[in-house]
């Protein structure tokens, strides 16, 4: 789903104008960026949390040449889903009665 598809879906579901949703979306993205940079975490109530994690430096290989390379440590963003979302995607399995 791209930005336009998301905005159209929200517009149809909420009845809010496309221009207002577009401004809201842009504001939400900017807020998320600022919070991640300053605090390392941004919460989407009802969905989950974006968190900044540090990926350790490591040694890798160039897939073309096989040469060893050093990969520096870097910050990455990870999403942690809340329990309700996880259960929606992975419902508990019910045991089927055996006859």
C-alpha cells in the first residue's frame, strides 16, 4: 500500500477531506521522525511501537567476490506489534476433537 492508497482508504472510511488527511499524515510522519530521533521510540496507540535499535558492527562477505568486509554498527528502526494485533494475525489454535 502506498501513501495515496492509504489516504484514499482513510478518506472513504472517515468522510474527511483528502487534503486534511494528507496534512494529518504528513504531520504524523514528521512527529514520528522527531520522536524517534529524540527519544528512540514512537507509539502508535492500538497498533504497536517503533523503536530505534542498534545493530552491532559485524564482519560480512561481498557476495560477488567472497571478500571479507567490515559492516559498521548502525541504528535501525524496528516495529513491535501489540498483543491484540499479534493475536489478530496469529489466532490461537483450537484443538480438533479426535474421533
